[in-house]
C-alpha cells in the first residue's frame, strides 16, 4: 500500500519533471536562441549550409558583378500599414557558399511581431527573357537581435534562387503575417567577383556621420586617415564604410581611397517615414553590420567590425603588435567549426594632453602638429571591461550567420569565440574620452611607430598635393 505522503511527493515530482520538459521544449523551439535549430532548419529548407564542395554547381557569370555592383543598394519599402513601413529591404546579394540570394532589411515589430512572409523569384532586366513566368519560391525569414526594444528590427531572408543571367533582379513579394497588407518590389542582385574568398581581413564600419559641433573637418579627416592607414599596417586589406552624411571635403578624401582600391563606400539612409533616432537602434547598426557581413564574405575570409576610433591590436608574447592574419593563424581560426572568432576585450586610451605636449614621444618634423592618437596615447585605463561589454571581434566570415555588435549571435555550425588575454594576446584599443581612472603604460603600438610615421607622411603629402588639405594644420 502506497502511503498518502508518498503519493503526494510522487505527484510533485511528476509536476516538476513536466515543468522541466516544457521548459526544455520551449528553449528548443526558441528559434533565435538555438543555433542547432537554426542549422537543422536551414538544412531542411536548402540542404547543407556549408557548400564549399559545391562551388562548381553554381554557375554565375562573372560579368554580373560589373553590371550590378555599379549601383549602390538603397532602401525599398515592400509594404506599409497606416503610413508606416512594415517591411523595408536594403540589399540582395548572391552568396556563393550558401548557393542562394540573401536579402537584408528591417521590419516594424509593432505592426508585425514576426518577419513578414516573403516569396521571391528572378526577374531579368532584359525584355527578351521570360524569367517573370518562373514560380515563386518561399524565402526563410530570420529576425536579427539587438533591437533594443525599438519599433524596427533587422531581418535576413534566405531566398532559394540562383541567378543565371548577366543582368537580373530579384522580385520580392511580401505579405503581412495577418494578411492585412502586401506589396512587391524588385532589387538588383549584387554578386562577388569570385566564389573563393582571399585569406585576408576586411573591416566593416557602422554608419559614418560628420558632426560639425564636435570637431572640424580637418580633425575628422585626420582621424579617418589614421584609422585607415594604421589598420592597414595591422593587417586590414579593405574597409567597408556606410556613409550617412559627409561634406564634400571629406567625401573627396574618401574618393581618393576608393580610387586606390582600399575602401568601399555605400550610401546609407532609412526609408521614408522612419525616424532616425526613435524608430531603430543607432541608425540601423545591426542591419549595416550584417549587410556588410554578407557583402564581404565571398571576398574576404576574415572580417572585423569596428568604429573609426577603434583598432584591434593582437600582440605576441613580448607585447608587440602583430598582424591580424598572423593572429588568426596563431589562434587557429577555423573554417569548419572550432574557433570561428577572436574576442578582443575593451581597453580605453583617453586623451593625455600632458604626455602629448611633453615631447616625450619624438615625432618626425613633417608630422609635428598631427594628432596621431595611436602613437601619442601610450597610457590607458588600467581596468578592462569583461568580454561582451564593448568587446569587438575578428571572425571567419563564412562561419557566421548573424553578427552582433560585440559578439556572435549565430553561426552556421557549432563554433566558439576564443577570448584573447589582454595582457599577452590582444586588446581593442579605443581612443576616446572616459571616466577618470588609474592609468598604466601600454607600449604595444611602439613597435609600429616607424611604419605608422612612414604611412602618415605619405598620406599627408598625397592629400596636400591632391586637395590642399594639411592633416597637421
């Protein structure tokens, strides 16, 4: 005979087990938080998410790049409700690894709790073709993280069509999840020149704005030029900028760097009806970063996501700055699982007028007056923030499904972020004002001083000759 007390305990135990099972099931069904489920869902819809052995099956004419890359992406509203855009798409890019078209945009989470339903098909620019008769394909929507409770979240759509024409668009049909509204648009499809990314580093920079209330145009140009030139010495091959508002003088400098092949500049604006400050986090930062991820990953194996007052500085055992590509090799960044990212913790190098004016750091005559922060600021705040708090990453681009501002949100297969030791392996150098704190010496950039001086003397001479701009004035 089972006692009443025992039966009570048994009922409680069963209830607890059921509760635990429900919780596990809920977390399993939480699509955003479960990378394994992402992997399985992708595999169900499209086959293996890593298709490196299938490049030869994707036959896309290389002339497509010339035809489409000339026109920059721009936001297009698919449909609206009550005068507010519900779904806006910014770009369409064919991804060689995935073998499909990736659409990048944002949607109104107040009017649509889930990403609107999207179907897609190819549509040619040539009137002689009949692509518009092809059947519509269901795209898989994926809502980005870090919306910060604002009305618009970033969104990715994976559209299972392969372009075969030298000039083509993708036609997109969007439908509200409650069937209250719908709309169609056509987007140009951007395609990389090659299906095999170079074993090099590219940098993605979020929305670039010039604020005259904070600095002069020459000061901004000095910061921008130092950012490009010094990061090149640290191993960054190419830079992707998203331009919100730059005056003509700064734009001329950007065009110079475009001309020598070091940077790509994409105009960035939000769709009509969206408030820049109130509707979307930090001018659409997550949309920009993930657009850059899918833009660059067929060109460059390694990507970093930084601002123009930041530099990722990997170091060797002696504390000397080394190249980012070398750091990726040293810490075994892997294309097939394993380590897919290196995490650089946040170190602050605030202004130090006393040190900068003391003459303690000797500068060449031609650079006297230049505020070269990477050389002049060799003291930083002693305390370093924990990983994920303002930290930045170097990632294997094709491993990443969604990049976050400070960490990887989702990868295509299980992989890890290796957190670098700030004292012996690498640190994010952030040159900005900060609350007062104990300062310590940091000599990691000292070993690049001669190279930095040479690069900036060359840049100063070029800009003075081309535009009459003196970086050190």
